């Protein structure tokens, strides 16, 4: 024996003595009866577990190893040796561990959630002494055959794990494993189709667990959905899948995991409380990340042309990015210096310009629709608009109309003179909001008025270096329109009561529609009708639930995916309940 092994041997003997002493009293005396390990044979007989399946090599937590097939009387329940029969073998195993010798996996038998050592009792004992968390093992599972409900659930659970490779999903009813497997099969087939690649069930299950189950679980837990339903989270997940199925069936299209999850959470909240503000919360960074993952996944799964559109958009982004780089290079040096510390500036501005082009393109679509043109003509004209034929001009217009004014403002206000995508994006939203309403404001003769107000606010912000003066155009527009509308009413108090009951109006367009209704029906009929219709609208739980879900989807897509506003800003709410009522009636939702 060389000197190193001699040291290990000496250390092993000390370790053995220390381990024995740990199970005895302070003086090393053992007056208590030591509890044995469980006997596998006894448990096997009790559970009638004689049919087995091999689970392969796994890492098994040492805390789950509770017994032995043969040597259950050689160790106590903590795998401390009970006599010196095992001493020599124990010391040799300890020495092998210290010398970092590769040892084969132990062999464990499993019944339910407990493991029993068939081969490797000494290795488990030494691993316990060394405080290992787990041990590598080849596992043979023995399945109970007594048909109590718990046993049937357990068998179905094990078959599910064997087929899918997913561990730890415990359900309260055996049949639910069948439904869950069907869900995973459906997901795997659709994913294979969308990605043009054949996935096995286990491959699909692994992706489903990571891309669907875990993100949804986070959103459910953040909203305490399982607790409110008095069910375990896995059963609640199954209820959610049922909800997704019925939503999709009723609307004749796949509603997606994200929408279905938010709608389900809101349904649970609405059942307990019809408060319009008690809605699905997405507040932690983890929940935000999962929201984004589900949103991206749904886009891929729902749209059969997702890949083609994605490729087309990537080409468009590449082309726009080249135009941006070219345009920025031609600007004075101070602009390039201002942007110099920004990573991926082309990517950032490409997204901004795509949004800008979308706003312009929407306006063109509306003009085409107003001429009474057919759908094909609409598509043909849309294909020939800025979005496709005049991309370069759109980039230049964006630079002149949006980028330069905003950059000038921020360079004046920000003493550090460092480009901030967040500040830029927030201010850009103010410009974009005016751009979206430009046609309405022009028709009302108010475009110049609000542009002047914004210009005045900008001047104050620059003079005082107060960033807050730059924001709030949307709220200002709505408040001004509200004042104007109330002035046109002889009995404004009745209308104010509607606002108190159902919440404030948050869209300028809603007041525009109300003015038209007021002109068409007169004040008395308008107020009576809107009051009656809103009351009926509010009486349906389904409507309240849909409003909450649409609000969350709209709100979060604007704040999370586009990072439009600060997380706690009330500006992120796109519309209120009355806005939703009007949009629903006009078919805009």
C-alpha cells in the first residue's frame, strides 16, 4: 500500500468510527433500539408489486433511499453500519471515493416514491456519511397492482413518466394522465409541422415541459390560482387546458396558450369578484419572461405561415437596417457620437421604424376601405405602399419626423448626453400617438392645436430639464375631449355617473364616436341607451372576463414586448371598460 492510500485508509477508519458514533449518544453508548432499513420484500408483498420496468440510469436523492433488498438488517435507517460485518467493505469504498476512483452505479429497486438498494449498500452508506445529495443509480421500478385509486394513479403516473420522460407532475385522477399525454402528442405533432422537423414524443414532451408547462405554471402561481381553487397546481393546469379547448372550439380557432392562460386566471378572479380591476397580474421579471416566451410560441403555433412571415420580416428588417446605417452615417457627427455607446442601435431603430411604417400603413388601409374598394384591391394597394415599395423613403421620413426632433430634445435635457432607448421609446410613443390620431385631429381641425401644446411642453421640459413634461399627450387629448363632450350635454351629471360606475374613458376615439351618437340620437336617447346597454353589457360574466383578458393582453404587449412605458405607469392601460364596450359593438375587437 503506497503512502497516499495509507493516508486514505487511516482516514477511512476514522470516518467509520465517527459515523458509528453519530448514531449513538454523547458517550458513544447506544441505549435506544436502532431502527432498521425497510425490507424491500415486505413492502413488495404489501403492495403486490411484482411487475417491473427498467427506468435506466438516474440521479437519485439519497433521502429517498429508505431500504435494502437483502442487507436491511446491516444498517440503521440512516445507513449507519450496525455491526462490524460491513466495516472492511465500508472502508474500502470510502478509500475509493477519496482516491476519486470511478465506481459503477448502484442498483436500486423502486416502489412508489421509495428506493431500496439491491446492489451498493456500502456505497450508499459512505455517500450518506459524506453528505452527498444524490447518487447515480440504475433503477428498476416495481408497480403496485392492487387497484385502489392511489395505486391506479401511481401506475398511470409511472407510465406517463416512462413514455414522456417528464417527472413530477402528480394529478388527482388517473384519466388526467391520458388527457395530458394527448395534449403533449398534439403539441409535438403541431411543432413538428411548424418547424418542418419530426420530433419523437419524448423530444416533444421535453420542449412542451419547458416551453408550455413551466411558463404557464409561473403565471398561475403568481396569481395564486391553485390556492384560490383549493387544488394542486397540476390539476389547475389541467382545468386550464380544458378552458383552452372550449375557448378554441367556441371561436373556431386556436386561441393559444397565453390568451387561454390569462383568460382562465381572469375567469377564476371574476368568479370570486366582479371588480373590473381584479385582473391577471404579470409583475415579476420571471412572469414577464414567461409571458414573452408564450407569446412567441403562440405566434409560431397558431399561424401556419409563421415561418414564411418571419423570413419575410427578417429580410425587411435587414433591408431597413441597411437604410438606417446609411442614413445615420450622413447625419452630423454629434448624432453618431450621441448614439455611439448604444449596442445594437440598428436593431433598436429597425423595430421603431417598423412600428412607424405600420402606423402609416394602417392609415392607408383605412383610406382604401373608405373608398369602398374590395379586399383584393386593398391587398394590392397595401403591397405597393411604404411597407414594401417605399421603404427607403419611410426610413428617411422617420429620421426627419421622429428621430431628429426626439434626439434634439433628449440631448438638450439629458446632461449626460448618453442615448437611453427607454427615454427615447417613451417620448417616441407620444409622437406615435399623435400620428395615429392625425386623421381624426385633422378632420376636427385640432391637429395644430395639440402639436402646439406638445411643442410648448417640450420647450418647458428643455428649459427646466423636467422629463415629466414630455409625457402625457394621450391623457391630455382624452381629458380635453372629455371636457368638450361634457360641455355639449345639458345634464352632464348623468354621464359622469357612468364614468364613476364603469371607469374613465381612455381612448380619444370613443369620445369621437359618442359625439356622432349624440348628433344622431339627441342627448336624452343617447344617455338612456348607453346607460341601458352598458348595464346589460356589464351583467355578463363572460364580457367582464373578456374585457379583463383583452386589457391584459393589450397592456402587456405594449409594455412588455415593446417596453413602451414604465412598469407602474397608468399610461400602459390602452382602454377602459366603456372603450371596450364601444370597440366591441363596432367590431374592432
